[in-house]
C-alpha cells in the first residue's frame, strides 16, 4: 500500500463514515459542530438537528451543544444542537477533505470603516463622560477576502496555534458557518465545582516572561470592573460558597496577552441556580460594559451592525455530566469569497479612539494568522 492510501485508511478508521460523508457531501439539513476545549488535545464532533430555543435554561438538563446569539442581536436565533452522535476524533491531524461543502452565510454584514469607528468611539467616550458610565464595549466588523476558504483546515490551524483556548466550527443550515478561538469561559460546572473568570485588558505579546508584563492604569481599571462585578454576583447567588480567587494575572492566548482573574467555588449546584447565575452574569461587563443597561443602550445607539453570534454563548452541555459555556469572542462568519471578523474592545472615559482601533487590529490577528 502506498503512502497516500495509508493516510486515507487512517482517516477512514478514525472518523465515523457518517461524519465523513457529511463533510464531503454536506446536505444542508443536519448541523455540524467541531470543538476542542482549552488545554486538551482531543477534538469532539457532533452532528444532528439544530433546534430553536428561547433561553439557555431550556437545555441545561439535555445533552448537546449550545450556540446562542448576543443578547442584543436583532436577527439571530438561539440554537441547541441535539447530539445524534458525539465522537472523539483520533488522528485528527491526518484528516483532510479538500473540497468540503459548507453552508455560507447569505446576508452580508455591515463593515466598519476606520473613520466610522473613530467617530463612534469618540461619541461613546463623550457619552460615557456625560453620564458617568464606568465602561462600554464598542465592536466592529472587518472583511477579509478569501476565495478558497476551507472550514476544516481553518479549524485545524486554530487548534494547532491556540492550545489554551476554546476552538470551534459550527455550521447550521439557517445560520451558515462560524468559527472561532475564544479565550473566555463564562461558566464551567463539573462534579459540584463551578468556575468562571474575569478577562479584560489586551496588549501584544513582546516575548517578556508573563510575571514581568506591566499593565497600564486603563487596562487595570477595565479588568477590575469585570472582576468586581463577578465577585458580587457569586456572593449573591451562592452566599454559603467558599470562593477561591486567582489573579489578576497575565494570560497568554497564542498571540495576545490579557489580564484574567479566575474564580472557583464548591457548591451544591442545581439547574435553577445555574440558570439564574448565567442570566445575571451574561452579558458581562467585558462584552457590554458597566452599568449593563446603560451600556447596552449606548451600544444600540452607536453600533450600526448586528453582533449576531459574536459575544453570545456557546459550548457543550452535559457530555459526561460536565457543562462548559464560553463567550463567543475572536470569531468569524464565512461567506462566499470572504469572511467577516467580529472585533471589540472596552472603552472608558480615559480611552483614546486611535489606540482602541489598534487594539481591535491586534485582536484580528488571532484569526488572520491562520487564514
């Protein structure tokens, strides 16, 4: 047997034939999910029906994969992909489907120009100062043309480049194809142990040891707002829990550095408590601002695009009785001939619009580096 045939045999043995057929001849009916959790090597794959849901609470007792839009999205539907089968893919690196079929998104997004972003940022900063808002998040969409986009190859490159974050590829017939490499856990629940984190503040990696990285006042304030909010929520919903805290420390995602504070507590969790906590926590100050309602109103007045699934929730629910939900950051939406990158950053009254634009350009490198 020659080398090529050996490679094909390994692929066929490692990948269930039903999934392989779906990849090669996507039929537009089932949904497909590939995901790789942070600091793990195994890749999981689900195929099945994407059912529409109203909230995360509807599916916390089911098994599958949640894919929910931003809380202020006007045109996207929350979905739960019911697992017809879930597989751990061995020898994933050998998998190669060159002419993979995939569902493209149909409605073109609103691309944010440099001048428009600077105008929005200045308006947001002025409004924050006038109304004494602590923080607000301004996002934008960047277009990148690519004629030969292959979601499987892009997913594989993201897995290789970013081992410490959640990497995913989701195709839903009515919503198209999304991929991302998000660094932010909203909540993880595993055997009575709950975990969440406050992640905010961004800078480029200059090769300095993490313990020696210095942060500016603006980034420290931005991160502290998020951490304080989460600490108060945990105390309110789990008053008897003993809270373990780590941070703020510098977190390396593969291209960028962030400030992160991790929280862990032991508690007897039940579905109503988890659902209430998730609803209180999300959207966090890291993706909308603080105070929440005032920041959401400001975003709605200034942003001209729909955030769609950017800053929404995604992740596996109850495989092996573990639920791990992430905030959908560093994500892209695939179209015929181009992809749309969703980017955002936290503004305070001390922000500089040009510096904020450069921060979004830095965040774009997470995805551009594999395209």
